[in-house]
């Protein structure tokens, strides 16, 4: 399987030596036990997802599409550019041959389609040619009166597919929704242009091939134009999600609009992280440049304003703990938390801004 190698700084002790330096933020091939078998000696093609079949897989090496074996050795050079407006792509091998889509630089979405064998040679295709017989008398239709109705010509309409929708079989769609979070009706999806997708998608949607997008539960594309941060996987919560845009970590809403700029880099040696929102609060983890795994934390609200809530332990919505204190009424709990001071252990009623409203007394 081809997967991105995410590096979570909180699990640094589980990584092997030099893994974080050579693999973080890059794509690798793993086996069923998620052991890395092919290190990032390749790049991702722009218009399809690498997938092994019959011992070979098409990847991007030096900006050209090439087939590698299960050891990562180059076996076939196609000569096609991996990332260009031509949108070249190759399907996995099946029965000893692979289907190649060679794009045209002049005609949009026009492809020269052919097959190659495992030596990279183009397979010759049979051509059916109609030869008109010579000296054949031309028969002219005879027009006669008839009472039968004239039947309309029968022809096949061209097949039309929905735009901006990721094609999946019904069973695959159900399985994907069961395995992935779709809070706020948004799911993170890697737009894989496999055989089924290419045969059931609008050709104009090939621009999404090899990219991450957010879709709704009907697999309609809702958000595009972002990248994955290197230290965490984006997930929506309370209408916001942290992603990478222009190399920075930002929070976007369910329409893809940037709502909060964190000022942290999405992929660098600090491995910065941003949590999902919970009760209107998210935590930012800014990595230390000199000490790996050391973080400075801060809390922000949905406006991006810094709050002091990290100075308290056991934070919980006040309305859920109203019965625990003698001097707390339900009316006072609106938009507030309860928590213990880290330095003194005293319980307080705290506003979402971090301002202490009053001291609380346990029953």
C-alpha cells in the first residue's frame, strides 16, 4: 500500500532511528503490518494513485512515470511526464498488460490510449478495416405508400457523469463512511483515480487525481485547494478544521474559507500541531526548533483569540458539573467552564475567554 508517513511527535519513541529524518511527510509503500518496504525513492504522480499489481507499480521518478518492483527497483520507463497539463496516467497491470492514457498538449482531455507489456513495449492492436466492393451497382430506395408509422432512428446517447463527485460502488461508499469520521458532513478523502473511477467519472474531474479533498456523505467534493500538515490528520469539529494552506496551518470552515491563521508552519522541523475544537476551544502545539519533541502549548477560541484555559486542570462544561458545587446555579453556567487551578488546586467558574468569574465550593 502507498501511504503518507505521518510523524506524530507524541509517539517519537516508537519510531526507528533516522525514520523521522528520512520519512516524515513523504509517501512510502508498506505491507499489511504497516512495515515500510519501499522508502521514498519516488514521488506521487499528479493524475493517479500508485498501486501494485502483478509485482509492478507505476510511480513518479525524476518527474517521469516509471514502473518499480516490490523492492523499489525501476523495471519499466514509460517516457511519460508524471506531472504536466497532458494528465498522463497509467493503470495497474492486469493479465500481463497495463493501460496507458497519454495526454495531448493541444486538445483538452484527449488521450492516446494503448497497452504495454511487462517489458514496456507497446502491444500491437488489431485494426478492422472496411473495404468497399468495386463495381457494385448502387441500389436506390423505392418510395411506396404505406400505412405503417415511420419509426424514429435508434441511437445510443453519450454517457454523462456528475461533476465534482467521487465515484464509488455502493458497498465501498458504505464501508468508507463506516471507517472515516464525517463530522459536520465533511470527510477527508484521497482522490484515487483507479480503474473504476476513470470509467465512471467526468473527465474534467481528473484535475483532482492524486489530491486530498473534503467530501460530504454523498461524496460530492466540497473543499479543495489545501494540503495535509505533516504532524496530524485534518478532521472537522464544531464547523472548523486545521489544514495546510500556503505552507501554514490555518483553520477553515465547512465551505473551505480560512477563518483562523495560527502562524505555525504546516511542515518543518518543528512538527507543529493543531487540535480539533471542543466546546469552542482548540489547543496549538508549537514545536521547539532545538529540542525535538518539546512543545509550547496555547489555547484559542473559534475567533483565533488566545485564552488562558490551559492554566486549569479537569476542565469541563459548567452545566455538566452544576450539582457538584454549593455556590453554582444553572443560570451562571451559560458559556462557562469549571476547572482546578494548576498551582493551587482551587475550583473556579471560568469564562471561555479564560477570565475567572468566581471561586467555587465543593459540596
